[in-house]
């Protein structure tokens, strides 16, 4: 029996699917995760970095997002930490979880990249939100206790009551 060969094309469907998975997980989501988490974290964590770092996603007509300096360093650091944590804790179990919850099967390594992007943005957003809450929300008692402790130390060391100290105005 003679079987006719299918015409070979330089790109088959599996290759196209793998390229799309790679681009989505490691190019688009990685870049968005790095930039967004870097911008959020740099608002709360002050890091001195040169302005030579630039990471940009220019998509003509759609959007342009970029990170510079400390935003790039913080974003990549947090993204790589997310890859490390997810790979070490979930490893091979992450792919079936992503497949069942998101309806896509990106493959094991691409699933780690995909979820690392989402995790880095989500956790950096939580850090951003909770670090913006003033200390007084958590309790004025601890601030009052701190002030009383400083007053007692001043009185013991200098022999001066805190109420007798001159007020300093800026």
C-alpha cells in the first residue's frame, strides 16, 4: 500500500504553537510583569540605580510601557525570585494547575514563567498597598509607647524632663 506524503512546510502547527507559547510566556508576560512590579516596588523601596537601565514594550497604536533605573532592577529581581519560588515549590505540579484553572497548556517551563509574571505583579501590588497604609492605622498605642520610652531615656540620661525641652519647629 502506497501512502502519499503530506507536503512539508517549514512551519507546522506544533512549531507555531510552541513559538506563540514562548512569546506569550517569556516575552510579553515577562516584560509586563517586570515593568509593572518594578514600578510598584520602586514607589515603596528606595534603591539607587543608575539611569542606564531601560526596559520597554512599544506596541504601535496599542500601548507603550517602560521601566527605567531602579524599576528595572527591582522588577527583574522580583520576577526571578518568583521563578525560583514557584519552580522550587510547585515545579511540575504547576503545569496541570495552570491547565485546569486557565484552560491552556503552556508546558511546564512556560507555566512557571506565566505564573511568575502574575505572581510578581500581584505580590508587588499587595506590598504597594500595605506599605501605603500609615502607621497610625495599625495602632496609635505603639507610637505613644515609643514616645514615652524616648521621654524616659531622655530623663534618665540627661536629667531633663521631656516637657522642659524646647520645641523644634521646621
